[in-house]
C-alpha cells in the first residue's frame, strides 16, 4: 500500500530540500505548492527535490512540478530533482518534462512492444 502524500523539509547548507513521499495526485498539489512557496519565499539559491519515496505522480502533480520549475527559473533559483523512481521518471520522459530536469532525471529507454 502506498503511503499518503507528504512533503518533508530537509534543510541543507546552501539549499532547501523537499522530500516527496507517497502518491502525488490532485489531493496533494496544494500541500506541494505551499511547500514550494515557502522555499521560494526564503530566497534560497537552490531547491532540491528528493523523489526516492514518490511512488506515483499524475498529471496534476506533474503540473505542480512544472509550475514550480517555471517559478524557480523566473526568480533565479535552481530546482534540482534527485532519485526519481521508474514510474515518475517514465512520466517525465513521456511528457517531455525530463528536458526541464535534464541533468537530474534518469533517462528511461523507450519500451518496445
């Protein structure tokens, strides 16, 4: 069973870290957007997203991540993704979002049928 979605703060030396846990869907997007807003309000140079424990992400969750990336780019903050599991990395690849996080999301080879 997948745990409920949670966002945990992980303060780092020169960055702010967010650890995403569970399944990110429409129900979790408000919590995620609030966490990003708090990070960006602190004026950090870098925000690191730890996705090791994110087991699922739907289109609403993906949209929240893309919005956060756009905001980070606009205010000059680096948004880095680490540890994407296969399902999330595949979603990024299929939607082209992996290009936004090109250096941080593992490339998943396309499936052959």
